[in-house]
């Protein structure tokens, strides 16, 4: 007990693991019964196929792993665990991005077990059908209907809704029968898969940064349209800006900001200090937990 209480605890965060071109594996524990390795692989680096008389347990901590077992490959994402029985060929590589994984090998293999085995090799990849191409082609089919909504809005600015009643009804039918079914299919079939990859690879806020870049672009276009006295273009850009910024704020406040309540009080306190430019009137941790915690934040 006393020894355990004074022992040094090393915490390694998966994003901090760096092999810098050195060995792809760092040994965390080496016992007669098992060896625990921390792997960091980038594309082009791998544990080549071999067939040791040891059981392998591979826990993916970050990114995607391509795992060869026997003569098939499986793709694992962060949070997934695979076991390979002793005597079965195995190899690990990273198809894209960066892979961090914990490998437990029992019993520890000898140096000879790691020599290349001519009889095991990565299978030749077959590209197969691409779901992204299916969605892109649906978008191309929908885009003329979407463009028509914009044209209808322009015509409405010169006349009443009553004169365009039929066309507005057609537009609503397009939304109900074509656009929204497409969106619902994405929620059912595409987003859950994207979610799995995002959990493994990160970049869940890339869509919000994309909005920021879009707003910057619209602001620059507005400046040019105003300088050239193009009133219609400036009006359209102002409408786009208002809609884009409002939607962006809504997403930030309803989806992203509540997630900050999952951080510890110290980290939130430091964020408030940074946001306020280090001014001394930052709230205490209790106050820092603030309004967000009182409403929906902590109850999720
Ligand atoms: Fe879509
Ligand atoms: Fe923002």
C-alpha cells in the first residue's frame, strides 16, 4: 500500500505520443507472461506481417488501424479492440492520419518471431464502391431545385406571395419530397458512420471553422459589391450573411458550448481568463461553472 502510494504515475495522452521517426513501439511493461507496447504509426510505417506464437490484443486509442489477421484485413477505429489468437499471422498499419494503439502480446515473442514471414503479406486493396460519390451525385440532382428557391426569393421581392402561390407550393413539394428525404437518409446512413470516424480522428469542429471562412468570404464580397455600387448583389450578400451567421450562432450555442461543461473547473477557468485577455476580474471556479451548468449543460 505504502509503496503504491508513493509510486510515480505516468499519464500518457494519446495526442502526445510521438515516435519522431524512431521505433514505432514503446515498451510500457515487459513481464515473463506478457508485453505491453504503445504504438504510434503514420502512413508508411507498420508492424509488418509475422506469425508469432503469442496472443495479440490491440486497443486502438486514436485514429484508424488496418489489422491483418490470417489472410483478411479489418479496419478498426479508436475505441475498438481486436484479439488475434497465437499462431495466426498479424500485421498493423495506418491507412491515413495517425494511429495510436496499445498492443498486449502474451507471451512476449522472441526476436526470431519478428522476422518476416514470406507466407504472410498484405492483400492487394480493392477500392470498391464509394458512398461519398453516391451522396455527391444526389446533391448534383438536387442543386437545380435549390437554385430555384433563390430565384423565387428574388421574384418575391418584386411581387406578392399570391401571384407566385403555385410556384411556392411546388417549392414546398420539392423540399418535402426530395430534399428532406435526402437529409433523413444522410442522418440514418451516413452521419452515424461519420460520427465513428470523427470520434477516432478528431476534427469535429472543422464544420464550424468552415462557417467562419465562409463568413469571411461573404464579408469580402460585400465590400467589393458595395465599392462597385452593385446594390442587388450587396442585398443578396447581406441576406446570406444574416442567415449564415444566425445558423452558426445557433449551432455553437445549442451543440458545441454545452460540451464545455464536461471540462474540469480549472480548465474552464483558464479558458475564461484567455477569453478575457487575462484581466483580473475572472470569476471564481464556482461562478465560472456559471449559467451553462445551471441549465442544460450538466444534465446531458
Ligand atoms: Fe446532403
Ligand atoms: Fe463561431
